[in-house]
């Protein structure tokens, strides 16, 4: 069921939202565009978080929980100047999402990617992560960012190794979650 808050409502407010979204950074790679999320992207976001694919991220989630995550990660743009991007891949709009931001209980900004099932296995995650990480280190001037991955998520751990991120034992210990691996990205790897 689509809640009223999920529907596009044409008019001055929708145009204002489009203007705000148009001011967010757009990152173009060889095959991808990372752009501001739009209301139309929520169905794809919810489909990922409500599926079994979210099991390694604390899910599956309800549609209401997915809406909460989508809106809070999008709101990070207004609060911190970074947040959730939608990944458009060649002919696949909303192929996935990439977050450069915070959850309420994370001590530092995290770099995270989620893809739809049909977008996996094509190198999109690596390409999107490299672009967002480059934005963090280049445009934002950061000196590090982390990615938190559960131990059972072998694909995400392999992605971190391909990206050159290194496990950070001190960060893992500070979180106190034995099932969580914290990978630290540094500019010299980017």
C-alpha cells in the first residue's frame, strides 16, 4: 500500500523540492550517475529494504521503516551537506542507492551502497563507491570515512577489499558489536 506521503503532489511545493534536489551534487562516472533522490525513487528503495536482500542489514524492513530510512538519509543533505544519492545505471533508473552519511547510532560518517537484485554483479557498487568516496575526500576534504559490514556479508567484505579499505580494530571495539566489521577508507587509496 502506498501511503499519502509517498505520492508526488504537483504544485509549488513539488517544484521547490525539485529545485532543492537540483542543487545537490551530481556525480557522473563512466556508466553511472549519482543524483539526488526523488519521491519516485522510494519504490525501488523500499523494494530493496523490504526484501530478503536486507537481511544482512538488519532487515527485512516494513514499508514504514524503509520510508523512515529514506527520508532521514535524504534529510542529511540539509543537515550535513552529504547524504543519500540514487544510482542511475545506464538504462536502469534507481538501480540502487549510496549513502555518505550517518545513522543515529554511528559515531562517524559511513559510506554504504545497496543495489537492486538486477543491478548486482556488474561492478556498479565499486564504481558508485569510488565516486562517492572521491567526493568525500576531494570536494568535502575528509581524511577518512568508514563502511560497516556484518561478518556474514561476504560480498560486501569482498567489495571493501577491492576498494582498498582496511579493517579498523579500534573502531570495531568502540562499537562493541562482534558481528560488525568496520572498514576504513583513506584518501591515499582513492
